[in-house]
């Protein structure tokens, strides 16, 4: 058992131990018999006390005592002296038991049960707690009990906060005290208690308090999480805001007319290949309540039905950071020379609320134009694409011609300007600035580097409209941390990737330098789709999606991605390359389920099927996580249950091209399964499908 | 068409039917000199370090041999004259789960008489539908899950009156979504996990209010990304396991801040390679896997289970 040394028993000891065990068994047996027969005589009850002193974990004995108390209380008819003596006896038994094992769940709970009968005083209980906390300041039973007593006897949060201060003063390395402090402060700030209304003041005080803990011993974790929490409280934006959208404000979109639907005739920058045109709203935090009442969409032509807005998230919570709907352009409206003005008004009526309960209070409007294109760009052009090959020589750097100023315009307007942010509170910037300067003194250790990296990143998050600063320094810090602290390598790498992507997407020049025309020998130059290439960046996590809603063709090959979480926001995606990454299973590709326009997918050269343990299985909507009913399961595809994950991900996709070679799961039977599952498939692993 | 998940290997099964934690009967005593194995000479990646710790623990008691573990487990089962076994009599149902699952992981389930065990389990069932830790003791959600798990292990869930057991478990859910351990009302997120795990094995998850159960668990989430036993309770690796598992089973993992919690959990690994349960505490085998608490500490079945399970998963 915990903490008991291993040693062989000497013969004399053995006999003594056996006798002791025999005695205990006899007592337990007698006790159980009393319990079964509901005997609550004085002797019987004393026996249970004796047992609990030896073995406070004997839960049935605590239950028995409660029954005895209930009976005795009923018999004494509320005579206060008798009641007191009965309950005091129970408290004594608990104290004896706790002396034997002060972490006994049964004992603590029994005490709570007694106290709930209105017995004992706050002073007495706090006195007992002080004794226990002096013995072990980290005993979470004691802290929980303290919380229980404080609530029962209505002790104020402010007083309890002072207690945590006392504990911290005694010993800075008291994680439990810091934790409790965070709980109490959250409460006090939430209910705007007097003295706790100014976030600036409260947080500044707390930063000072925790600084000593961090600088006294940089390896002591007690203050780390508290500091991180303070930082989060400092930069967290209270208000739900619209951050970006598709289409972008002021853009000009061409849609093909009915005859040219099939095979997407041309895919110049804004030419969209389907009649279902997506609208995407990207918020700064998860919100609910986006629907046709709270978001109004008006165009030149009537939309017959109310638009249905869906949250792009794989859970049932009806809330998400990204919401999307589709405009179905009616056939009747085919005036190719006309431009239809569309206006999307977000939040002009009440109803959009963040998941933390804050109402959306900054209405925005997005206007753009739709053109319907009847004639093809070049007559005689073959409207079908050949097979897409993701090779370097198929891509040519994008040159913005005078005919297409729109991409550049679009990239200028990616982020929606929100007035509330431009008056970014100076106190937030000041705190971060101060903290950054202080922590630059600690740069030779892990927590110092990590904190500075976090502070610089937090600073950028306060100014979303400006170009991020200090990116190079942050990237260097994370690189150093990857070497210094390998146990968190992946965590640092993920953060490094996020900052790298922020840097890449931070300016239109940077984005433009990564835009390429795809050149296919069967197509003329005018008909080539535009591809954003984010390959060979060594990234392990994706981010900055709010800057990428316009992307139709995306190359993420040769990176270290294990998940594409967040990619579902890119509703325009029709060609995606994920080859040469570190995807371990189909469950990691769940986001693909939301990409209704996806036609070309390359997941070759990954690790799908190589690992016996699927670490993303429970993040994935399936019957295994009780998030999908079993009625979705269609037996026809089940030649083997081995491919159920692939089935769930790919089943409703209209893929024309798929590459899966170079994964452990690949086999002839898998390919047969895929061909059955995807009737629209034209190429599988480079081979034409019959 | 009913969805039957593909057959899992025993290590995968360990993960899906993961343990009844942890009655947490005896917490770490901060005490005395405990010898840790010397740190590995070359800088080894964290998992390797943890394995090194397990390995040296095992070297201390001889080679890890499946047979020896089997013998140990069977001996514990039979040995009634030790003080230890008397003191743990009330949680024999848990012990049965740990011991039998360990045997299963070592592919030695057939060395025990399953009928005898099942007969004993059913004797522990109460008229309320719940199971006690042993014959004559009171029913509790802890032992109810162990009973279900052992029966599932032997593929004998059909001996249960599923309706009765699931009604008992569902009846323990409170207004706020939390679960009590029994009629006496102790609330803890461990019990939320137990209820959810048990009902999901019995395929009766719809008997409880899942949304409220999930909301309660989330109310126990802390600023460090971890979870405590009740709202405001400090993060603890054992509680975190329970809460994360419950959220996984109910498809609610999106409420977990994976990066933050992942970081916190990785910080539990100390220089010796072992794992502690909370910041600045001693490493404990319950989290490591080691067949005893630590090298040189007494062996017991609880830790044997975790040790073998840990080795299986890491393999």
C-alpha cells in the first residue's frame, strides 16, 4: 500500500499479525450482524466506533452510525441537551478516525452530515481545520471541508480570500492556496463585490503577489498556473465580436450560370463553382443564437426559404466560433449583366450570445456583390480538370494583374474593424508591458521564457488590426523551449506553429507571396485555380483561420500536422493536400465532414492505421462517444468493420480525386471500399476509377 | 442496425473500460526516506523515463514474469489471515476488478473459476439494485461499477437485471446533475464518471440527464485546465481522469482545454521519471505504474493492476 515499507515478516510477527487480523474479523462480523438486524444499543454503537478507529474506511460502519443517530434523535424528542450529546459523540468519532487517517472520505463526509443538522460552530470547525492545515497544508479534504463550512455558515468570500493570503504568506509554495484564491477571486469579480469592481486594480495587486512566488523558486509550479490565469483575465475579451467573414466586405463575386455547373469551368479568384454559395461568420469566441432573425441577408432576388445557419462544430452544444449558411441561387435569376448587391446584417436584433452569457452588442454589416456569369471565359475550353498533381512545377507564382485587383483588396480587408477594440484599454497594455519587462529578467529559465513568449503573444491579441510584433522573438523563445524542456516539446511546437501562421497571414504581401496559380497542361492560363501554399513550414497545429476564409485550394503538405481542427471554417475549400504529415487516423480528419465543396483530397504519406491506440477517437462524433445514434450506420458498406472511421468521415463527400497511398491502412480491400463509398470518384491514388 | 464497435485488444479494452478509480483509500503519506531508482544516465524522453522507473521497481522484486504476477494475485485472493486483507475486506469488489483485469491483461483469465466469482458478486447485490463491496455490506456506486466491469470481463452481463442496476445508478443523480455515491449523499465527480461508465457499459446512458451530468462536471473545471472532486476543488490527476473519461464517453471533450490540461498533466512527471498527482507532491505508483507504491514499498493488488496496465499501454 502507499508508503508502507516492504519487509519480510519475522515468525513472531507473523503470529501476532494473524491474531490481530482474527480479532478484527470477529469485530467486523459482529458489527455486520448488528447492522443487518438493526441493533443500535449502546454497546453495538460503541463497537462501530471501535471499528472505525481501526479502519476509518469501513464505509458501512459510517452508514450504520447515521442510522443509529437518526433513531436516537427521534427517541430523544428534540431535547437540546440530548441532541447535543448525540451529535458531539459523532464529531468525536470523526476526529478519532481522522487521527488514524486524515484523508478518509467516509470520516469527512460523516462530519458534514452531522454539521448539516445545525450543530457545531464556525469557530470550532475553523479551529479544527487550522490544526489539519498546519499538519498538511495541501490536504484537499481539508480545503473541501473548509469550503463546505464557509458555505454552510455563510462566511464571506472576502474573509476566505484573506485566509488564502495567510496560507500563502506562510508558504509561497502552496498550490492549494493559490487555487482557492483563484476560485474566490473569480466569484468576487463575477458578482462585482465592492473592492473588486476594477479589474485593473485587482489584477495589478495579484500580479504583485504572485511575482514573489515565481521569482523565489522558478521550478516551483505553485505560482505558474495562477500567473497564467491572471494573464488570461487580463486579455480576455469580454464582448463577442465578429472578426472576419466570407465574403469579405466590398468584394465582387462571380458565379457560374446553370449550364456550367459541372466540373467548375473556371476557378479564378472569385469564381465559385456551385450554386450553393456559402456565407461564413467568424467570431472571436463561441456564440449561440445565430439564425435568420439575428442575421438578416438581403439580396436583389428573393430567397424563398429562411436561411438556416449552422454552427461549424462537432458537438451538440449549438454554439461555435464559426457559423455558416448557404445561399441557393434560384435558376430563374440569370441576368448575366446584372450585379446583385447583398447585405448581411449581423446582430441588429437581440439573440446572439456568447457561451459565457454576454450578449452580442456590436452590430456589423457586410456588403458584397454577386455577378452571374453565363458565358465561359474562353469558348471551346474543356471544362473538366485533369488530375491535380501537387508538385512544385505545377505551381507558378501569382502575379496580381491589373485585371484582378480584387485579391489584393480582399487581403486588405480580411479583418473586420470593431470600434470597441480600437479603444483597447490602456490598462491591459500597461500591465502586459510591465510584466514583460519584469520577466525579461528571468529569461535563463523555462518559466521565464514561456511567460515572456505568452506575454508577447497576449500583447498582439490586444491589437488584432495591427501587424503582430515580436514574432521573431517569440518563435526563438519557443524553439529554445523545445530544446530546454523536451517533456513539453509538442506543446511548444504547437505554439510555435500558431505564431508562425500568425506571422505568415499578418500581411497581404506575406500572403500574396504564398499564392500560386495551378498550371495544368490541359487548361489555358486563364482557367487556373489559385492555391495558397503553406507547405514545408514544419507546423504541427493550424490557426489564423479567420484570415483564410477565402481559400479554395490549399497545400499543407510536408508539415507535422496531427489534426486539422478549425479547418472546417474554410467553407470554400475544394482542393486540399495533407500529404506527408503525421495524421494517425481518420478520426483526426473530422473537420473534413464540414467541407461540402471538397472535391480533391490528398492524405497520402501519413500514419493512418499505424497506431493501435487512436488518441482522437473520443474527440470524434461517433456511436462510441454516444454523440451519434447507431441509425447512421449503413450496413452496406460493411464488408469489414475495420474502416468504420473512414466511413464516418468520407461518407457524404462528393470527392472526385482521392490519394491515400503511403498509409498503413492502405490495401486493395481498402481501395475497393473507398470506390464503393465514393461514387463520384474519378481518380484514386492516381489511377482512373471505372 | 446496432453499432458494435470492433473487437479491441486487451490493452485497448483497458482504455475503454478504464479503471474504477480510485477509491483513493490511502493517499500519499508525506513521510520518510523513499529511495528512487537512480535517474537514467542519458537524457531519456519522458515515456522512457517512466518505463525506467517501472523497470527498476520490477528488477527490485525480480523479473517481470506473468506467472509470478498471477501467483501473487491468486495468493492474495486466498490469503485471509493477513491484517491487510481484513482491513480491505469491505472493498473486495474493487480488488476483484483490479486482480481479474490484471489477469486478463496477462491473458490468464482462465486460472480463476468465473462461476464462483459471479456467484459471489450476485450475493453482494442489494435489493435496491446496487452492489456492496462484500457480502453484508451496504450498496455503493463504487462497487456497483466494479461488479458490472467484472461481469463484462467475463462476458456475463446477461446475469444482471440490467433495468434494476441501471435504475439504482440513475437514481443517484441529483438535481444539479451531480451523482451521490449512495443514499447518504456524498457527492464527487468520481461518482459522475462511475455512473456514466457503468451505464454506458450497460447501454443505458439515456436513463440519466446527460446534459446536466456534463454541466456539473464542467462546473468542477479549474483555471489550470484540470478538474476537482466538487466545484472549487483543486485539480488532482485522479479526478481529472474521471472527469475527462466521463466527458469522452458522453461526447463532450470539447469542454476540455486540451493544450492547457495536457501541459498540466505532463508537469506531473518528475525527474525520476515517476508521476505525481498534483504539483509539488511525491510521485506515486498509482499514477506511474510500479507494482508497489515505490521501489522498496510493499506490494499490493491495487498497484499491481496499474503497473501491468501501464506496461501494456506503453508497449
